[in-house]
C-alpha cells in the first residue's frame, strides 16, 4: 500500500504562511519607519524656516542699530550686539540645514525599494500557500485513492 504522508506538506504550508506573515510585518515596519522619518524631515524644515526668519530679523536689527549708532542716537554696544546676533543666526541656519540634509539622507533609496521588493515578494508568495493547500489536498485524495484501491 502506497501512502503519501501529508505532514510534510502541512509543515511547508505553515512555514510559507509564517514567512508571509513575517513579510507583511516587515512591510508595515518599513512603512512606519518611512513615515516617522518624513515627520522628522518636516520638523527639520520648520526649524530651518524659523532660523531663517530669525536671521532676517537679526539682519534688519543690525541695520537699525548701525544706523542709530552712526547718527548718534544709539550706542556702539547695541550695534555690536546686533551684529553678533547675525553671526549666531547664520550659524543656527547652517546647523539646522545640515540636520535637515541628514534627516533627508536617512530616507535613502533602498528603503522605498525594500518596501516595493517585499510587496512583490508577498504578491508572488501569496500564491504559494494556495498552491500548498492544493498540493496537500491532492496528496491527501491521492493517498485515500491508493488506500481504497489496495483494500
């Protein structure tokens, strides 16, 4: 009597289902990481915009105090303070622009591609469990037919 043991097919089916679930989890994880990084980038952009506004104000303040000091209505010290605020504002813009560039670099080319590759793999392997179920049921029915014909 020839009998096909369906346990190997069942184990393969469970393994394929586990691999598929792991792939779905990996896709969700990568998509969440991309969304988090997009939020970080948006925050960095807002910080740079705020720094640029502060920089413009410092430049205007410097012009005001320089004119006042030149005309004798303001002190040299206030003009120097305004000039130093420009340097600090330039430094803040440079620092936060670098942070923005770094945040944007974190979303490298491979991350979106990883998600696409995983989705393609899932679509391809999504057929595997069905094929395994069919193979298991075919093996089981073949086994039953062999058992009946040998009796």
